C-alpha cells in the first residue's frame, strides 16, 4: 500500500503520458525487486530487478512501450555476444 502511494505521489509532480507513467512504475518495481533479492543472495532476481529498472528508465525517456524497450535490450545483448 505504501509503495503504491509513493509512486502516485511522485507521478503527480508533473503531467505524464501513459508510457511515462508505466516507465516510472517499472523503475519502482525494479528497485523493489532489487531490495528484496540482493540482500538475500538471489543474484538472478537482483539482475532482473536491475534490468526492469533500466527498462523503465528507457521507457520513460524515449516514450516507447516496455515490449519494444526489452526487445531492443535483447538485440543489443545479442550483438555484444557476437
């Protein structure tokens, strides 16, 4: 409950479109996943939380939906492996 209230209080600071709001929510969810996973030693969940936070930040900055951002991140990772 408190988590949701903090998100909405942040969102009311400026006018945002739906994609920016979803990006802000994804950032908050990613940070929360990290807070829960990293201290417990769950490295996979910690990395997933960081990825979700980054995707939310990119989503907010570029105005693309989460699916497009994650696809672009996967493509960049595949290019890096080659």
